[in-house]
C-alpha cells in the first residue's frame, strides 16, 4: 500500500474537560469510554484547526460562545495536531487566549514533531503569551496565523508563509472549494446528522463549476417576456371596447378645429374694436362731464335761493312758535291768578314763614335734649309762673313785707335760705294764708330766728348748719309789678316753647317731615308770587304780541310762495341733470361690462394656430352697442375650446385608463390622438401584431429555462461518470453503490413542452396562442401554470428543483435496494456505509487527481458498537482505500481497529486523561493468500 501523508496525532491540553489527551490519526482507532465522557469533544476539536471558520462549524446544539468557553477557558488551553508531510513533520496548534480576551483563540504552527512536554515547564502548562519564546528556546520557529492564512496553507493556496512552512494536506482541485470541503468534512465528523438533502446539496456544490448555477424566477421571466404581449392584448381588447369613445374623440377633434378657426378670425377684430371703443368712450365722457358742470353751476344758484327762503321760513316758524308758546303761558297764568290778589299771597307767605321758623327752632332746640329734661324744665317753669303769680297777687301784703317790718333785708335773705320761697309770698291780710294773732310775739320770734341765722350759719340747739350753698330769696317789691308781669309773659313764652320742644322730641322724624312739607309749601307760595309778578308784566304786553303774530303769518305766506317758484325751476334742472347722468352711467356701465368681459378673456392662454385649424369664412360685423355681447360670446367660445381641450384630454384619459397606453409616449398630443384614431381604423392589423409578439415572447422564455434543462442533463452525465468511478473501488460489504438522479417528471415535462413549442417557432411553424390551436395552447398554458406555481412556492426555480436523488445499493448477494432517505436503509451498518461513502466520495472528487491518493483524512463514526465487526472491517478497508482514516467511538473497545484508546479520569474524576502510553495496538492476523 502506498505511504500516505497527513495527520498523525491529535492532542488536547487543558481543554474540553481533558487535562491531557493524545489520540492517533494515522491508523484506525477505537476511542472507548462510558457515555457522556467526552469522546465527541475530542473529535469535534478537529473543527478548530481544519475548518477554522466558526461559521461553518457545528457543536451538537451548543452556541459558539459556550463552545469557545468550553475549549478555551484559559490561556493555557491548547488543541494540537501533528502531521507528517513530504518535507517532514509539522505541528498545527490552536491556543486559548483566556477570559480577558473573551475566550478567543489563536492559530500557530511550526516545523517539527509534537511533544506535549514542549508545552510545559515542570508541572505547569506554558501560557500562550510565553509559548513562542519557550518554543524558540527549544529550537522551533513558530508562526502565528490568521484563519484565512491557515486555510490557504492547508489547501495549497497562496499565503505569506509559503517560503517559511508548508502545511498542505488537503490538496483541492480549486482552493475556492474549501467552503464545501469544510461543510462535507463537518458532516463526516457528525455522520448521524447526514441525510439525503445534504447529499443532494453536496452533489450540486461539488459539480457546480460544470453547471450554469442559475436560479430562474419563472414567474418573473414569464411576466417580463409576456408583459408587452399582455399589454398589447389588453390594449387590443380596450381598443375593441373603446370604439365609441374613440369615435367621440375624433368628432371632438374636428369640432375643436372648426372652433379654433372661428376664434382665430375674431381675435384681431375684437382687439381693434376694444381700442376704438376706448377712444369713443373718452370723448363721450368729456362732453357729458362739461354738460354736467354747466347744470351743476345753474343748480348751485337755485340752491342758494332755495336755501335762503328755507332759512327765512325756519326763522318765521321759530318766531311763531315762540309767540304761540307765550300765549300758552299767559293763558295758564291768567287762569291761575284771575281770582287771587297780591295781599292774599303775601299774608299766606308770612304765616307759613312764621310756622316754618317756629318749627325749625323747636327742632333745633329739641336736638340733644331728652324727654325727661324737657319735662323737668316745663315743671320748673310752671313753678316759677305760679310763684310769680302768687307774688303778683300778694305783692303789698305778704309774709315777706311783714318780716321786713321787723328785720333788715339782709336778715330776711339769710332766713329765706331755710324756708320755702313760696312761703314769703303768702298773704297776711284778713283773707290771707298767714294769720298773725300776736304781732308782738310774732316780732320777737322773727328776732330770735334772725339771731339763730348769722353769717349764713343756722345755729340750733346741739347743731349748726352752713347755708351759703342755699340760694337767698329775691323778693319783688311793689315797685316791680310791671317787671313781674314781664317775667310772667316771658315764662309763658318759654313754657310754650318747652312744650313744643317736648312735642318735637317725642316725634322728631314726624316733625322733620312736617318741616319739609312747610318748606315745600313756602317755596310754592314764593314761586306763585313770582309767577303773579310775571303775569302782571305779560298783561302789559299782550296786545303787542298779538300784532306781532299777525305780521309773522303774512310774511310766512309771502316767503312760501317764493320758495315754491324756485323749487319748480330746480325740478327742470334736476331732470336735465338726470338725463346727462343717465347717459354717463350708461356709458360707464357699458365700459364696465366691457372691462368685465375683457377680464374674462382666456384667449391668451389658448393656441388657435398650431395643429389642425379650419378657416372661418363668414364676415364679422362689430358695433359698439353689441361689442360687450360679442366679447362675451367670444369668451364662451374660448371656454368651449378649453372645454374641448379638457374633454379631449379626459376622453383620452378614459381610453388610456381602459388600457390603451402605447401611444402615450408621443411628445405631440395631436400625433398621439391621430395614432390612436388610426389604430382604431386599422384594428385587424393590431390583432396580427399581438399574435407575432406572443410567439417571440414564448421563445424568450424557452431560452431562459433551457439552461436549467441542460444543467439537469449535464448533472446526470456527471453522476454517471461519478458512479463509474465508485465502481472501480472495493465498497465495504457492498457489491455496488450508486447515487441516481431522478428528474421530477411533471416539472421537467413542463419545461420540455415550452422549449419544444419555442423550437417549433424557430423552425418556422406557427402556433396561434390566442385561438387557432387550442390543444397546443392548453398544453403550453398548463406547463406555464405549473412552473409558475412551483417557482412561486420556492421563490425561484433552480437545478435542485428539477430532480430527486435515490441511493442504489447492491449487497454481496446481488440483491438491489433503493433508498430515497439514508436513514430508511435496512441496517445500521448499511446506513453508516452509505453516509461514509457519500462523504468520502464527494471529498475525494474535490481533491486533485494527482494528489488525492497521497493524503489521509480522519473520519469519525460514533456508536460504533452498533456495527457488527465484519461491517467495521469493511468500512475500515473502504475508507483506507479512499484515503480516509476511520475513528470509532463507543463504550466498549472495537478490536477491528488498529488502536484502542481508552479514556480515563484523574483528580477524582474532575478531568479526563489519554496518554500515548494508554494506547493499545491491536494485532490483526495477516491475510493468507
């Protein structure tokens, strides 16, 4: 057997739960350990250096973040590969950068053999930051690589390190196939996930350089090809349906042409007539203005006279009114004072004044005095009156005069302090109140009484009384009778005053109202007195006022006659002025109407001369009286022309919206309309044109999908060649193995129908898709509908949609089985064999023909215990013949392999461990020839 180059060892150091793990890759191996120990983790580690693009890797359902953390939890985690290449051994490493770098990793390589001891110092693993210096100290030259650089070195692509080191161990025909190679390799490491859809996808990717690799959106292709045809058909139907609107459009264009000719003839004549009218109006207005000025002057003179007479009448009426008012006032005063004289008025006035003043005094005096005070004063005054009356009555014979006979005036006054004053006024006569029976005894008593009262002190037995604070009696003598009478009169007056004050104090509010009433009555009498004096004066001028009234009436009659004459003359002036103003207003109204209709002109916005225009041959007569009406009719015709234009556009828009759009790109609207009308008159020619377009469109569709159909034939040829190549090798425990391409009949037949029909067109045969051959048309439309439906569901039509694959297996007994799905194959051994064959054969196809037999590639088979030993041996032999090294994983060791690699645990089961010393090499008996 030819010596193979490639990977020899895989080593894990402080990663994926392994303290250390070294497994062989140059011969078949059986990795054995209990389930969930980490067997798959060892093989999956190959993805880092060999796939080196995490986007293409797969980690049994774990995301990339978890995976990086699992494999590169520190900067002392390493995945190492040793490879034997033609120029010598090389080492490829993947080093963890630790948590601080987000559990990222770094690729590196160097020439030399792999020795785990090179990565330790004592019992410590060297950190990656110190690794290069450490390796250099061991005479290695390490290189740090990027993922793209490592990929180029592995596949033989160009890199910056080509002169320094060679890692080529995956000799691809084309380095651009590295992506599909990595995808197939990933599936080989996870055979349990490989299915028929993956095989189909790999098949297309492997052979894609031989294919057009086109994706056809059949709906879009058909739509684009038949879009113009469908539009033409739609426009043809619209043309047939729009015959009446098109005829109406043709009639409107003809009427528009006639109207344009009429308006073109009227425009210059109307413009000149408007200029002439403006001059005529100016001259007429000047003449009428002069007439109005003359009339206004004459009218002004008459208005001055009229104003004078009116003013005189107003003055006379005002004076008459004053006289009438005078007589009204005189009659009223006469009725009032006819029976009343001046003395009566004055007497009444004086009486009221006295009453008013007396009541005012009483109110003033009563203010601030209580009823109790006034009652006391009234009683005191009544006492004084009584005393004075008693004195007056007994003025000559009373006790006082009798005591004066015995005592001096001073002594009598001293004694009077202790006696009632009225006592001295009592009469002493025969009929008096005082009867003196003993003159002598009475005289001595008076002397003794006088001695008891000395110096205003009354001395009594056992007591003395000071009398200075008591008043002394001021007794009147007979000479004071007149004075007493005067005092009595004054006291009577005071008493009456006090009585009135008390009455007022008892009813102040009522007395105030009474005072106010007296005041109003007093004012009324004073006013009547003034009116009486005025009445006396008016009596003296009554005759003169009567004469003046008669004179004013005569003067008023005379001025009224003069005013009537002036008004009659002014009426004639007003009539003449009204006539002139009427003419002026009529002229102004005419001018205003002309201005109005001129402002409504839109002829400057219209084009009377371009396009079709019918000459107007009728003579045009214009006068000023009908000029406004003529311009108005002209404006209406202009508006009608504009409406024609709008109606033409709207009618065309209606036709356009109905589906006739192909003439819309014409820049000249008249040409656009004429072409539309021409098409209407030549509708049969339009039908023939649509038929020709349909044939051309179908040919275009066929040309587009023909590439897919040719790709299908090309793929079938490639797979036939591929299957022939397989048959040249021993295939496990099978006699034969094929991957058959089965076209999807309905889909391919639909494509063939369209292509065949298009070929008939190109050969000159005819097929009227509209109506002439309904059977053929039905087939084409059915094929089109099927393709559109399928392409719409798939968002496009690709080569993958045109076929299915089927696996053909012939066992050693010559029995043939076909499987559409790999997992539906009979035994587990058969299923794994088919999967391995597919993966290995496609990878082998990607490799260079000259170098594909020089390098070995590891493949991984999980749950190998499910495969019987005979099938295991067959798989190993087949894999080795194709350049692949199988690695089995199972709970129990599989002795069909060259090595048995048990996984053990260390540090109380915390980490796994596999050392080269743990490998068990299986000795197989040599076959006998």
